[in-house]
C-alpha cells in the first residue's frame, strides 16, 4: 500500500465515522489496520509485534525487523524489571 492509498483509506474510514456507519472503536481498529499495512508494506523486512503480559506495554504494537528489535523498542518505554512477551502479528 502506498502513502496515497493509505491516506485515502483513512479518509474513507473517517467519512464512515462521520456518517454514523461505524463507532469510534471500529474506526480506531480500521485506522490501526491501515497504518500497520502501510508500515509493513513499504519494507518487507518489517513486521508488527505486540507486547503481552502484565507490564505497562501490554497491548502495544511496534513495527520491527525481528522479535529482538521489537523487544528493545518496547523496553525503551519501561522500567528495568518489567516482564512481558512479544508476539508477531500476521
């Protein structure tokens, strides 16, 4: 997906929200999906990864080249003793 397509898809999602065709949570999910697709399509080495567990980053998604890179990105936002796992999203 190129930048223009991503922007058009986001614009369409916003129009649907404005026309009461979707709720705010539905809009947020759609826009997140568009952004993940865009972020991972221009560089095939990138993949989305989600943190799971009890830490402050649980549920946060990052785009990285590997699970290790994703973990390092997430650890940059945490205290030293936080425990979490990283899973690759498809």
